[in-house]
C-alpha cells in the first residue's frame, strides 16, 4: 500500500480563520498561496474553488449537506503547508484538502497529511514521485515529461520538426533546468529530432542577449524554451529583438493565459500543451465565462482560466463524487473513518471533469488529457488532443 501524507495552508501570516465544523455541513480545506512566491498563478485557485462550491450547493450539496471551504494561505511556504493540513484535520474536522499548490509544499505536506490520515490533492504540483510514498496523497496534475512528449509527437506528425529544435533553459532555476535538460533533451533525442544546444542562461540575469545570439544563423524549426512564464516572455522578446523568428515550443511550464499579453504577436505560432482548453466545448466555455467574471469582481483580469484553475475547480468535484461513492455523512463522530473512505473511493472511481475523463493511479497521480495548442492573435487554437491514459490500479 502507498504511504501518504497531507498538509494545510495559511492565510497571510500563516493564520487561518475558520468556524468549527457542524454535522449539517461537509468541510474541505483549501491550502493555497494567495500571497507569496506563487501568488501570481495561485491566487485564482480560490476563485475556481468558490465557483465549484457555489454550483454544488445550489444543486443540493453533497449527500444532502452543504459544502463549506476553510481557507489557509500558505504564501507558498512548505512549513505553512504543514501547519495548514494539521489545522484542517485537528481543528476544522475537514474531510479532505484541496492543495497544497506547489511540489515544494507537497513534498512535506504529504507526510504531515499521512500522519493525520487526511487526503490532500494539489492542483499544480507535478514533480515526479511525490505522491507514491503515501496512501492519502493524490494529485490532479500531469507530468511535464508526458505533456512535452505529446507536443513533440504532434508536431512530428505535422511535419514541423525537419531541421532542429534549439533548447534554452535557466541554469539557476531548478524547474527550468530540469525541464530543459531532463525532459526536453531526452524526449527530442528519443524522437530523433536534431537538437541545437542546449543553451543555458541565468534566469536572474538582466541581459540574456549573449545566449540568445547563439541562435543566430542556426537552421531551427523551434526553440524549446524551458522557463516559467516571466522567463519565457523575457527570452522571447530578446529573440525577436535580435530578429530570430523561430517560434517557441514547450509543454505546461509557460502555458499560462498571461502569455497572450506578455508575448503578444511575438508569441504567434508558439506550441504548448495543457490539460484544459477553454474553447473545447460548452462545458469548458461555461467554466471560463464564470471564472473570468468571478476573477474580475476581485480585480483580477484574466482572458480565461489557467489549467491549474481548472484543476482546482475539478478537485472540488472529485471530492464530491468520492464522498458520494463513500456515502459520507459529515458526522464529526465519524470523521476519521470517512476520511479513509474518501481515500479508498478515489482509486476506484472515474471522474467526468471540465478537463476531461480522469482517473487516479495507485501512485496517487491522475492521468489527464493533453490539448496541444498554438497561439495566434492573442487566442489559443487547438491543434490536437490526446486522451488521458488508462490508469494502473
């Protein structure tokens, strides 16, 4: 059996305000970074969760009881993620936890959650092999490795990788370096795509022109850009300043709605993957419309939801279905047994979500679809979709 851990998040200074759970309601904890390191992306997690809760309660709740969320702002601090999960479990009688957000938080929060015997489901953590050590740790995220593999396969099928793909990655950023050297490079090598580089640059450096200039005169189809959104935008702008016209390619790392403003027309023809596409069908468009309106009320301007927002929304529905399968009552006297029942229901249930049809493997990780997209005129256009892989139980 997997051995798993759970954690909680704090608000602002690590303190959360909550009302004791009552038998007339079902409580979930939300561990997220409204402030701090990941706040640019993570602050709208709350928006997505609130939309799902409002929908569920309007439709009658969970097993006839209202769903309530206790929120804890961890500020992206792993220590606070541990505090959060403990508080949810010990003080709030929560039956499960949405979050924590990042892999660094999940790494320690999962252990704490395991001790408390409460399920945690992050909406962004994607570092490999974090959940498989714990029986109460699940993740509604997909690996960058699988998503970039799908990108490369799609573009090869379209005959778009005949020359070479240059790889640029940040040498001083753990995520950027891992994606560039241990995801992009081996995948391109396996797919027999010629590689230019890899070319490393310091993400903290103001001037990346010397590294970008190494692309001049190279016969390349794409630049595989390994870096989070602000880094990707900065490098792309320098590429265009130096008249390097090759489009960029990536997976989820910078598949952020903010790129439509940050990159503008310079980002046209970029290719990337995500587990959510806002214009896929009526269901995704309905969520996007609600999300944009709710975010605007909080003074947050977003063209559409990030895939981590869609994941946060979906996690609430994952808990709802698991609690229905497990016939959860929300009775404070049964909270420990019902937390374990939720854990067990997650592995034997398939979920129809805004991201698509999803299941969880015995490692605790979900199998999610991939939507391969390109950017044109500040919109994302779908090139191909890959269904979620079957789960290994």
